[in-house]
């Protein structure tokens, strides 16, 4: 049994970019398409840029008027600000503004409805 794998010769072997994390490969077209779809199908959408961490890339969070949200990784901080501007929506740095309360309220509503599935969202308290 070998302890060390053989090195392959030739220049055709390129190191793969990580599938997740700061150096991950981002499909910019798929991200743009997803964000455009979210913006066109919801009202009052705003974008919030999240900085990269040790385990995640720079991300853009889109939040609609009712708090529904989506998050996608982007290739750079510049791209994180350019994409929403290109879609004609406001964009903010989450480190400066924080997340809007409507996002937290939407998350709480989703947790409550999934914890109690027999109770419909249209039924009041």
C-alpha cells in the first residue's frame, strides 16, 4: 500500500476551486438569473451584501417587502454591489445597516408554520 499518491505528469491537471467557501467557483450567470427572477416576482426588494468569512464567500441577500429572502454567493465584493444596482434595486452593506426586522419576522413565521403544519397561515390567533 502506498502512503503517497503518484504525481501525475503533464500540465492538464489543474487544481479544482473549492465548491464552497471563500475561494469557491461561482456561476455568475446562474446567480444573476436567480436574483433577477426574485426581483421580478416580488415587490420592494432590497439587497444586502454580506462579507466573506473563513468558511463562506461574499454573498448577496435579497429581501422582499414581506421579509421573504434569498441568498447567493458572488465572485467578489464589487460584483455583490454591481448585480443589485444593475437590477435597479437599493443595495446596502449589512455590516453598516444590519438586517431589516421584516426578515426576522418572516423567518419566525416560517419556523412557526413548519412546527405546526396543521394550522394554516391564514388562520389568526
